[in-house]
């Protein structure tokens, strides 16, 4: 087994496959050669037995016919000189023959008879046919208990050559089949191991930083044993990519949010240290630094919260409960109504009690962010909140008469740190994470959030969430 150490799986499978096919083909050659050998010798044995019997009868009849016409010695001499049709067949087939009487005395023999031949093959008073195979020959006997007997034989060199040709033919066929099986086996092994090569290539791509790589479609033809492995590895690669994306986004978010306040804080501190100032100036500068630090702290908290939302749902420490969404909206309105009064905006609430399942803290944060955005970006008019049950969903609609959003900006509003152009920015700082957080929360509870807006005509935000007691129709 040391020979296989370090060898590829493809090589090992191919080696075992070739060895098995080789053993089977060797058996095929041996069995096939034996069949040819048996058939060749059997045909000659049958022919020799038949000729021996016929020749024995022929000689006996000739002796009986001429017995009264001449002496026995003259009859034998005539048989030697006269070739019957059977004897001609002996010559044509290179057979040798011997005719003996019941005293084992040779009556007639061919010229090509072996130098030594065993004629003591018959027991007294017995008649039988027999085949024997002395070295380099095959012989058939036809024995008659009272009269003559015949030995017909053939030198087996030609028969052996015929058998050898048969073995050679089978060996050539077996060799061709072995080569073909090696080629076909190699193709089958290569095709069967494609999923492993795909796994290797995908793992290599991921190691090189190509985290979006997945094990390809050629795994659809993978063996049943590899299919679950392929699925699990693709899921693992997906989770790995998601984790790296999460870390990347977190780093980008953190960098984006820290850059501005840190730069402002450095500039302010440099200005303070640039020259001697009065106590009032120092106090004013320190207050500005404090505001920047508070903004920085708030941004970090938002980034951490958004990062926590990207964890699997079973890892979030926020228990789900039955929530009356109308009570949540009314509670938010009480807290946020002073902001609307400062801008002389009407805050309108309309709807019915709707029960949903989720975390009160998360749902409250998502809806309060949406309502606060509507107030921040509306200078005059109103902000209307409507809640109703439609087609098994709770539909919450928040509409305003604010400045609206341009069409080309709508597709980006849920992106992190996205802000519309300066015409749309309200007074105060916005991190650009509010809508991203709201969407993460709504999506986590199998909900959906959509925004419809037009520049100068206001914005309508539609939120749908599954309810505990579904009713009919949804028009949002």
C-alpha cells in the first residue's frame, strides 16, 4: 500500500478499476482459450473415432469378401496396395493409422506412423472406443473383440497452433477491451470527480479572496453521497461571505461615521490651542467639542445596533411578544408631537387596534424613525398616520406634505449613510442609518416597507407586517 501513498484519488480509483477489469479479462482469455481448445480437439476426436470405426468395418468386410478367393496373406497384401476412400481421407487430414488383429499383430499401417506406438490397449473379449493423448499426438481406438481393431492418430502440432491462435485472438481482444476500459474508466472517474475538483477550485477562489464563488452547476450530476456535502459547503461559503460582508460594512460604517466628528473635534481642539482665549470662548469651544463627542457616541450606538440586527434571529436578545401596533403608534406620537408643534405641523392619527408579533423595542424604534423622518423633512402642512388590517397584514401608512424625494434617489433611500441632496436636508445632523435600521427591523419580522414620493409633493411610506388575526384585502 506504500505505492499508493501520496497518489491522487483519481489514480487510486483508476488503478483498482483497471486491476479488476484485468483480472476479469484474464479469466475471459483462459475460459475462451479452453473453449477453443476443447472444441478443436473434440471435433478431431469425433472425426477420428468415426473414421476408426468405419475403417475397421471396411477392412473387416474386405477380408470377409476375399477370404475364399485367396490366402489370408495375399488378402492382407492386397489391402496394403489398394487405398479405400477412408484411407484417402487419412492422407488428406495427415492422420496415421494402424490395423491390428485380435492378437495385436499389425495387419496394415500408414507410412507416417510414429516410431513407438502402444498397441496394448484392448482387454481380451472387450469392444470399445477410446481417445488418448500421448505426447504431441492424439489417438482414437476402435476395438473389436473377435476381429480387427484400428488406431487412428494425428500429430497435434497443427491443432496446437490452432489453439494458440485462438488464445492469441482472445488475448488481443482482451487487450483491446482493457485499453478501452482504461479510457472509458478514466472518463468516468474524471466525470465523477468533477464535484471534488469544483470544490477544490471554489475553496481556492475563496482563499484568494473571491468570497462570492460557489461550487458550480456540474454538481447536479454528482453522486448521491456528494450532493449533501456540496449543499452544506455552499451554505458554509455563503455564511462566510455574509460574515465578511458584515465586517466590511461595519468597518465602512464606523469609518464613515467617525471621520466627520473626529475631524471637527481635532480642528476645534487645534483652534483652542492656537492662542490664548477668554473663559467664555473656552466654554463655547468645549460645548462644541461635547456636541461632536455626543454625535460620535450616538453614531457608534446606531452602528452597533444595525450590526446586531444582521445577526441570525435566534442570536438577538429581544424576546417576541404580541404587540398592539396602534398603542405603539400612539405612544410614539406623544413623545414626538413637540417636534411637530415646533414646526406648526399637524400630526394626524387614524386607525384601529392591530396585533402583531415582534419585539416592542425594535418595532418602536423602526416606526419612530419613520415618523421622525416625516416631521424632519416637512416644513408646512401635516404628517398623517393611518393603520388598518388588510389581507392578513397590518398596513401602516405614514404620509407627509414635505419636500419629497426625487425619482432617481428613491432606489437608494434604504442604503446606509445615504442622504438626499442639500435641498432635502433638515436642520440638525442625520447619520443616514435611520431608514436602513427600519428596513432591517421590518424585514426581520417578515414585513415589507415601501416608499412612494415625488419632488415637492410629499412622501408616503407603507409598512406591512403579519398580524395575529388576519382579515382580507391589501391595497398597499
